[in-house]
């Protein structure tokens, strides 16, 4: 066991070490990949170590440096951040392994830069997770944007450049114009930027102000992909799939919604939002975003684009949870970060596995592939079901929490939105899986299969390193179904759960 | 002794292990073993609530055994065994796994003591069952499966939403009798209604079951709708307005059944009609009515499965189940014909067959409570059932005009399954007390009174005479290759058309807007470039004098502000 | 084993088939129909000879069940026939999203001709 | 000895570089000239640090040259505000020299090297002198010293590009007009008050603030200096001068010259005149503020379309000056301190960027963007420097630029000018565009296979990276700059020349 503070700092030092390692080994693939893999495991261990300290009740705080009197770059551990760090660090392992398989299997170029940026992005993510104030959060938020830009532009062709430009333009634009303004404004109002349970802004703030400030935050956190600032997400799908998987299913977008949660819970305070009604409009916008993105997703034939729009929709669930301004909503949002991360990363990794094995990107070309790629498609099916929110997969619990939260606010329409969204999810996710198994194969690149062949010979899966990770995360989706309770118990303190108690008592 | 053993888990474990057992007799036997093992805890455990645990601060009960849940889980286990026996020859791992998971989920749902657990298994039945449809692996079955899945999941989602609202309204998640005073209960009722194929919500049933595989349809027929009946009986017994709903359910499907060509679809209409009887029983809600509902569900599962099995056997051997292409099969499939007739007799409620002893309870209960119109409708529906299920199915499949088909008799496992089921149908009819003894309430009912037997025979014989007369006069509609419009038209034809129009409209508007936005962005860019570009006015290298002019202007401005002055 | 089984059940099979062969003979079917009518009439007449336990007055009408059964069934068929005019569509109306228009896939079947 | 240095430190900081200039010419050897000037600047830098350390708590040093007491004698007056500017100038001067030593080998004829060093030292002296002096006319004198030498320095770029000559000529004409305006303005206030000592002026002006002469003098001073600062429509000399001058000159000018001119404006606006004068506030609000905003956007837009990287950076400078003027226009402590902070941060950032571009010019011979395709791989360190510098221009957190933006926005919020706060971040967006154009060219375009480009020599890289590292360092340790800037701003806003205590130096204790 390390000292709590040391453990906390090590969680950030390890990805940096990986970053340096990658830079130092431009041509030694095995050393770099192996080393980074070991570091990723160490990171998970280290995060668990922080967790054990945290569970022991130790308050873990560290002020790195004073930025200005009253403002500092500081870190602390609280339940939401702990959960986010756990998700990011555990999924890094899976994605790293996957990334190795993908980059080699797909004969991509510039491995060193790729993995270096990857590690740096993880560093930024962990920084976001453990940030103790808005300034630190903003700092790492921007670092994350910048470090992922090279990943999006990785292919260096015109499409990649265009996508990366959109990516950067929207993320940076929103964060500079809205988020920075919001942060500075909050500072000038509250005189501090430290996250505080129950909200750091004074509750005496004019509701109109609160709503405007919330708008600045909501649109400023472009990574949460709230419409109309969602275009970067589909644009970023030009990136290699491991990037889409980790960064756009986990690190980047989750950093966005995580920030959203932090802002809702620790800057405004759930009760404050509820009493002023400042988040009403956000709730409606998130609801619109949920449905509109789902409908657009249905029209996409490119698999990754469809998943991207699905992500937009799912992220809005979390924003929605915040905007409901109930403790259940916040906790449900926190839980959804976890469940969606596992579900969506599975889907993305499967999309990549299909690409590696067959070089197909369009859903219409994927009919019948399930017969030759059963593992990939089963994993995809599990991921889909989890995203839809069906038992026995993790996604069902976050949807339940959000439904209960919506019931708390008495908004039947909002409940309706969640219900319709589930059904839309079925309509755009399930066909991929079902067509994969139950439709005859079409087009070229698929192997002729007949029923008499032994199953091993029917297989035409991607390399093991590409297929194994999605299978593991798919199993994760199932395992989380049974551990959702633990996560919720862990998250409970963030909202101090006043409404929960009154209703249960 | 088996406190830890949940029957549903037995099925799930079986489903999980299946793929690792070599496909063949070993696996087929394992499959048959699962329902038998699953019966052990059911039969040995005392009534009560066990296997509880805590989730989000609420206690969930996964194993609640009482008289109502016992009947249903018992018949589900039986149905699972019989239909799996029927499917013994199937070597499709997907179907085997799905069948076990489906049956397990249904039993799990019947044993659920709270709404969350119910939801979990409720969706479980939806997910597992759709594979039985997809397993047909055609374009048609894929699409049907998608429609089916969406509706089934919609039912689950509505249930979840209802549970959430109900939880917030009452603070309880327990699945007991629900009061319709809260919004949550209405949601839950809607959810049950979808699965129970309430009128206008019913069409998934007729749409999907005939699209499944030969064996899949048999399995499907047993669980989903009866689970909904169980849930309604548990939550909404005695809810008055269920009576007209149930009456309507008994009524309208029989019209469709008469003109339907696909015999499996005829059976689904008849299935819908039978559900109507049960819903009426639930609506009446008296002890007799609930008993009748439970008994009817029990016998219904058996004879409906038997009918689906026999039609399935015909399909299996001939490749079609359409009335227009069958006929005269009794010559080579005599056993199948016999079992089919037994099933038909049961569903028509001939005395000494299972339908007689259960359906009459519901009719008596409705009559006893004075629901005159309902009683008349049910009576009509009973006659109608005989008409389309009792006579039409065996007649067009096995007799009628000779189609010239000479298929071989069904394989032994199908015959065995049909035989066992047929035996149970007759046994229940002959010794009703065995079934009566396990019903939710103590039974003081004797179906074999002279009035009842004689009037029933009168009804059935004159239905038959009507059939004969209409056949002989040529009024009876011939079997034609066709489909009939039903409510599914709204989402298969109308909705796509409307959506297509809307999408066309929206995308046209959108692309106009996008083009406008792009154009104005380009225009802005060009304007900017004109002024700010390398050759632009602002960035040009200009003569020094120009600068001096600016200097003068600015100085003038500063002096003006300073001397003449703004305030 | 299959062989033995078919041997054993052969007898019953043919008994069933033979006992049902009248359905192919038009005159025998006629006789059967009139036989049913006769039994029906007899059953109706039984009403005169026992005490009905009824819930509703309607049931006491002589031959209520018989008439109700006959006329309602006739009405049902006539109504259904009329419905066809409005509701019936060709088999490929929903194709290709429908199973009606396609054959049942062969892998799920085991077509066997009986030895006649 | 030490006490002597300490007692005369304000004078020495100016005199040492002043003397070294003719020495450079006298020796006529470029190595010797380099050594002499480096030593002189280093001494000046050390003294600047010493002075800043001395006055950091608000103490004011008043140095009487030759022991003659003001207002008769010339006074050097050091307070937090100008000590901070002195540090900026001397630090940049020191870092530029080793860079210049390598970079001019390519850009300036060898026989002109000593001339370069001499002019450089004169320019440096002039800038330092403008900053430190407490005498209004002395400001003009030093200003001309630095300006004249700057014209020569710019013209030295003619070896590479003849357009340097016309740029120098433009600058000469305009700079002279600006200086003339300034000196006319001085004449006006001298006429009204009869003194040229700033402290004296500040005491006499309030009484006659309604006088038209005083007001006209103010307008002339602001506009005249505004030209040197490159206030938006008066900026046209700047792009040419920065683009065609030798790299080292661009570095030095970009990071110091405009800042010093801005300091003069600040000094006159807040100390000599007082922000409490109604007409001054009006001038800020209706003349300077709109011009600052126009600069922030207009110049940025122009930068977006430039294909010459140096020109792009020049326009970016014009827009960054807009930020500083904006800070002043807010007329509150945060705003003025924001202007100071941005001076400091921008000096580092722009200096680093011009250095990096100079390194590219050194290796490829051109600052044209299309020629830089794929350089990210061939000149990784230089390119990385451009990336980090660019991020600082945008104002990405953890870079110095972020700190400035933070302080300026806080100032805007302090005055409840939300729209201004929005415009500040809006302008950063345009910076994103022009910075990213460069990054894309460097990293995402395929390099020209025929030309092999080596990484820049260490002598260019090291100064560049020192600045980059300080950019990052002060981006995180913002309290350094903010601390000084706030102290300075508080004093300035008070008006006059008050301080915690005034220590008089240069007068022999008798």
C-alpha cells in the first residue's frame, strides 16, 4: 500500500510514463506495447489502491501548485471521480490490447505517436477524474482535447484532416467560448472554484443567472455532445477504431458528461438546481437530443457513424440525469457513465474487429457475417442489449435509476422520452446483430459456409488480440449487472440523497 | 434442501452449458433433463418468499411460491418438457439455447415477488423468444422478429417505467394487487396488456408466431401470453373494465380465424380468443373466476401446444401449413390427425376434454356475477372456437379435398410429445379434480352436471351443423392464398409511408438549410477573404500616406473626444 | 429401433385410416352429416326432459343453445366472408417483409413421402 | 563595490548597454562584439532582477542622475510597473543574443555583423531607458534612440529580401511622425505646466485638467505613442517590419518594442495624467476600447489568411496588443494587471514563436507556409515549439496565454461587461484557426521528399525552448506575474507616483 497522496499522484505519473516510453521507442514495437501494457495494469492497481484508501475513509487531497491566490491546480478523490477513474483505467487495458491487435492487424502507421497520444489522453482523463476544482478540470479537459487531436487525424488523409478539424473546432471552440467564460464567471461570483458537495455557487443567485450560467456550462462542455454541438462526434469517427473505442466511447465523451455531473452536483448543487428550476430547459434539450440523435442514428449506414449518434443519444441521458435535478438522477447519470462505457466500447471494438477481418464499414454489407465471426457478433449483441437497457446487462440499471428520477420530478413526458428512446435503440442496434446471424451473407469478402463444416473452419475472425477485448468487455456488461448495487452505494454520498430518504422512509 | 435452487437458474444454467455439450443425442437428453430438474425446487419448496436480496436499498424477492405462482410455474415446466421433447430432433444450438432461456425466463417471471425481478424476466422472455423466430433465417422472419422484439421490449420498457412511477407513488416495489389509482399501475397494466394481446395491441401475436420455426411456434405458444395472464391475475384481479376487454378479445379474432389461410395463424387467432376468456375471468375476479382463469391457462397451454404440434408436424413433413394447399393427409399421418382432433376437441370444450372443465368455470363465474352480455359473447365465442379451431384445423389439414400430398407420419419424438400432451388433455377432462386441487382457491365446482353437458353438446352440435350446412351450400369461404389486413397494417404500411413522407420532408428542409448555411458560410469566408485575405483591403501593403491619413483621422477623433467632447 | 416401432404401430395406423376412409365418399359424408343433424335434434329435444340449472332467463328458452349455436355460427361465417371483401390482400402484399410470400426454409423441414 | 552597484543600479542598467554599443563598433570583430553585448545585456538583466526584487512590494526608487534633484535634474524612477517591464526587455534581450549569433550568419552580411550588434545594443538601451526614466522628455530621447536603431536593424534584413528596405522606410516615416506627435504633446503640457518631470507633472496637472492645451497634449501623446504600440489602424508599419527584418530582430521587436511603447502610454495615462480625469475615461471608452476590439478581430482575421508565417505572427501581435489595450480600457485593477500580465506572457510566447519560425527560415530559407509541409517529422523540436507557442496564443490552460486570458476575463466580469468577456474568448477562437492551419501543415501534410531538412542547431533551439518552458512554467505558476502586475496596477490606478515608500538614490549621502 502506498501513501494515499503518493498513490494519487502515481495514477497520473503512470500514463505519463507510458507516454514517455512510447516517445522513446519509435521503432521497438514489442518493448513499447509490452511496457505500456504493464503500465496500464499497474495503473489499474494503483487506482484500486486509491480506492482502498478512499474506502477506508481517508480524505485524499493534493495541491500541486497555486495558480493564483485562491486558485490552484489541485486533486482530490470523491466518489464520482473514483468511479470514472476506475472505468477509464480498466478499459485502458482492454483497449490497449485491442489497439495493439488493431494497429498490427490493420497495418497502420506511426504506432509510437499513436500510443503516446493514447497514453497522454489517459493521463488527462485521470486528471479530470481527480480534479478538485474547476480550474484543474478545465486544464485537463483541454489537454484531453489536444492530445486526442492527433489520434483523430491519424490517417492523415483529407477525410481525417477534415474530421479532426471539426473535432478540434467544436471541442475547443465551445470550451473556450462557453466553458472558460462560465468558469471565470463562476469564480467572480463565488470567489472560489473548489468543488463543494451541495454546490459551490451561492444559493442566493438569481435563477435567471443560474440558468444562463448553466447554459454556458452545458454548451461549453462540448464533449458531452449535447445538441447542437454534437457534430464533432460523428466527425471524429474517421479515427482508427481503438481511438473511437476508448476515446469516443469512454475517455473523451465520458470526460464530458463527467464534467457535466460534477458541475451539476458540485458547482450548482442538485437542490439548488431543483429549487430554482434553472435546469428545466436543459432537461428538454437533453430529451430532444436523446430522441433526435437516435432517429439520425437509424438513418446511418456506416456502422461507426451509427454508433457515434447512439453515443450522442446516450450521453444526453447523463445530461438528462443532471438536468432532472434529483439525487437519483445524478446517481443514475453516474451509473450510466459506467454502464454505457462498457456497452459502447464493446460495440466499437466489435466494429473495429469487423473492419480488421473484412474491411467492411457499412451495415448493409455485414449481413450474415455472424456465421463467420460469431464471437464478435455475440459480443456486439450483448453490448447492444446493454445499451438498450435490457437485463441481464448493466445498462438496465442506469435506465431504471433515470426512470425513477424522472418519476420523482413527476414528468410523465420525460418518462415517455426514455421509453421511446429504448425502443429506438432496439430499432437501430439490434438489426446489425440479427442480420449478422440470420441473414444470408452478401457481397464479397465473406467465406462460403455450409452447415456441415466444423465450427472452427467456419470462423473468419479478426486476430485474437482484436476479438478478445470486446468479449471481455461484453462479459463486463454482464458482471456489472450484478454489481450495480455496489456502484450505486458508492455513489450515494454525492447527492447526500435527501429526496431518496424522504421517499424511502 | 433446495433453498438455493431457483428453477429459472436451472434453465439458464442448462442454456449456458448446452453449447459445450456435443450436439446430438447427449445434448438432446440434457435438454429434456433441464425441465425435470427445474421441477424439483418447485415441488419440494414450501410456499413462501425466498432468495431475497437487496438492490438500491430495496428488497427483491426472486422466488415467491404461492398457489397462483405454483400453477403457472408448474404448467410452464410441463410445457417446456413437452415442447422440448417435440423439438428433440432440432440440432440448431441457437434454438436450443433460446428455448431453454425462454422457458426459464417465463418461470422466473411467474415466481417473481417484485416488479424489478418481474421486469428482468419479462424482458428475458422477449429477448430469448425472438431467436425462435429469427431461427427461420429468412428475410420475412427477420423482419417479423424485429417487429416482435420491438413490441415485446416496448412492453418491458413500459413495465419498467410503470414500476418506477409506482415505486415513487407508493414506495413499494412489491408485485401484488395493484391499485389503479396511481399512474404507475396504469403503465403496468398497459405493459401486461401488450403481452396479453389486448385488442389493438394484439397483432404482434398473429404476426410473429407463424413466422417461427416448426418447433419454435410450439414453444412460443406456451409462455409469453400466459405469463401476461398470470401477471394480470396477480396484479389486476377484479378490475371491472377487463371484462369488456376480454369479451372483445374473445370475439374479434374468430372472424379473422375463419378467413385466414395459414393454419398456424388461425391457431394464433384462436389463441387470442382463448386469452379473452382468461381476461374476462380476471376481470370478474371472484374466487371461481380466478380459479377458472388458472385452470383454463393450464389446459389451454396443453391443447394449444398440441394443436400447434400437429400443424407443425404437417408443416415439417409437407413444407406448408396453408389450408389452401393441404387436405387428405389423414391417409398417411393418421396419428397426427388423431392428436389434432383431440386438441381440437379440447379447445372446443367437448365434455371429457380439458377445455370443458376449465372454460365452463369462467362462463359460470361470469354468469354468476350477472354479466349477461359478456356471457352471451363468451357463449358465441365458444361456438366460434369450435368452428374455426375445432373443425377448421383438422378439416382443412387432414380431410377436405385431397391435396394429393402423401407425407410420411411425423417422427417418433413429435408423436410422443403429441401423445403425452393428448393424454394430459384427456386426463384433465376426465379427472378434473387433480387440476382443481392445485388451483389458487379451494374449488367447489362440478363441471359435469347434466345441464352443462347437454347444453354444451347442443351448442357444439349445432355449430357443427352450421358448418356442414354452409360447406354444402358453398357459403363457407374457401381457403385462398391471401393475407388479411389487421392492425399490423398501421405499422407495416401506414407508418413507413408516413415516416417516409416526413423523412423526405425533413431531409429536404434540412438539406435546404444546410445548403443555405454552407452558402452563407462560404459567402462570409469570401467576404472575409476579400477584406482580410493576403490581397484584401485590410491586409494590403498600402502607401505610407494612407497610414498618415489614418493617423490624422485618429488624432482628430481623440482631439474631438477630448476637447469638444462626449460627456 | 425405428423399424421395430413402425412394425408395431402399423396395425393401429391402418385401422385409423380405414375407419376414416368414409370421408372421401360423398354419400357417406352426406349420411354422416344427416346423422349429426339427427343427434342435434335429439339433444335439443332433451331439453324437455330435465331441469335446467340456469343463471339467466334466456337459457330457459327451448333449444336456446342449439339455435344460438347455429345462427351465431352462420352469422359469423357470413360476416367473415363480408370482411374478406375489405381485408383480403394478395399473399405478397407485405413482401419482402413477410413470411407469407416465402417458402418455409428447407433446413427446418424433413419432407418425407410415405410409402403408399 | 556592491553598495556602489546597488546605489547606482538604475543608472547602470542603462549605461552599461549604452557604452557597449560604440565598443562593438570599435572592436569591429563580431565575436568580440557578441561577447561585449552579451555581457552588457546580462549585467542589465541582473540589475533588472535586482531592481524588481527591490520594488516588488511597492517601494519606489528615485534615482537622481548626477545628484541633481528633480525637477531640475533628470530622474530615473523605478516602481513595480516599470521594473517588471525592464525585466521583460532585458530578459528577452539576453535570450535573443545567442540566438542572433547563429541566425544572422545566414541573414546579414558578415561585415555588417558588428553594426548589427551595435544597433541592437542601442535599441536595447533605448527601450530600457524609455522604461526607466522619470522624465518626460527623456522618454522622447530614448524613444528616438531605440527607433533609429530599429530602422537600421529592420533594413539589415535586405540581404534576404529587398522589401526590408521599404519596410524600414515605412517604419521610419511613420515612427518619426509618431515621435513628432509625442513630442508636440509634450510641448503642450510643458507649455501648460512648465515642467517635464513626470512627478511634477502629475502634481500640477489636476489643477488645470480643464485646459484645452492639456487635453490636446493628451490626445497627441496617446496617438503618437499609439502608433508605436501599433494600435489597430496605425499598425501598418508592423507587419512589414516584423516580416522582413532578420529573425533575431523580429524576435526582439515583437517581444519588447510594442510593450515598451504601451508602457509609456500606461505611464502617461495613469501616472502623469490620472484615470480620474473624465476626458481620459471617455477616450478609453470611446476611442481605445473600440480600436482594441477591432484589433482583436480584424487583425486575427488577417492572420488567418496569411501564408507567410512571420507575417501571420505579426498580425497576431497586432491582435494581442488589442488585448492589452482592452485591459487598460477596463480601468480597473484587474484590467490593468491583465494588460501587464499579457505583456509578460505575450513577450515570452511571441518571442518563442518568432524564434521557432526563425529556425525554420534558417534551415529552409523561407517562412512561407506551403514550404513547411511535413516539417513536424524533420524538425520535431522546432515544430513542437510552434505547437506549444501556438497553444499559448490561443490561451490553452497550462500555457501562459491562458493566464492572461483568465485575468482579462475576470476583469471584464468585475465590471460586469459580459459581452467583452465573450469577445475575448471569441477572438481566441480565431487564434485557434490560424494556429491550427500551421499545425496541420507541419504535421499532417506529406513532406517534400527531395529536400532533406535537418533539425535546427542547438544555438537556435535552446533559447527557443527556454522561452517555451518558461511559457509553460508561468502558465502554471501564474502567481509570479499576477503578483507583480497586481501591485503595479494598484499603484497605477491610484494615480500619481505614490508608492509604499520612496527611496532616493544617486545622491551622495552627505
